[in-house]
């Protein structure tokens, strides 16, 4: 399966879970936790989390690490 197809399926799964959770917090008997879905703000938060996770992290450089003891 191509990577982009897999990412699209993952996005659909996250969207489906969000919709189920949002539905559980609306209606006649909403969840008592107090959270209320705000679609635009929630989508922005999800996009920011994805963007932050997608940025490659820096690789540790052994030469710059502090020595913690001795062998």
C-alpha cells in the first residue's frame, strides 16, 4: 500500500473517532465531563499535532553529550 494511501486511511480513522467522541458530547444527554466540540479549533489542534510530529527530530550527537559516569 502506498504511504500516502495509508496516511489517508489513518486520517479517516482519526476523523471517525473524533466524530464519535463529539457526538457523545452533544445531544440530549451529553457526557458530563464538560468538553464541547469546537470543530475548527479542534481541527487546528489536530493539524498542529500532526505537523509537529512529522518534523524530523534531531539525531543525538555523541560528541556533544555530557558524560554521566565512567566505565
